[in-house]
C-alpha cells in the first residue's frame, strides 16, 4: 500500500507502508523518483532520474508541507 500524501508541481508525495521506521517520504515525477528523510532534518536520501532542478523543487514543496507530511506519517503508521 502506498498512500498519497499530496500532489503538487507534477510530483506525487507518498509513503510505502511497512518499509522502514525512520520518517521519510517518497516523491515521484514523470522523469524519476526520490526519497527524502523527514527526521532528524529534511534531506535527500536517494534519487533516480530526477534533475537537480526537480530535486530542488521537490525539496521546496516538502519544506512548505513538512508539518502536514509529518502529521500524515504519524497518523498512517500509528495504525
């Protein structure tokens, strides 16, 4: 199960259920995907196919929505 947290700027931000305990979010775009750690700070964990511009834009969007993403993580994984 991969619930979508939000969509913006041509990106889909989502979780993989049962992947690992460290808080993170996956980002998918037409050209590739990335994984960002949410704690202890917001940072890129890995990526494939995305340009630096796309990574920067995804990071900017995550900064704008980080509280909502963290809240969604806690809600989803507390089940």
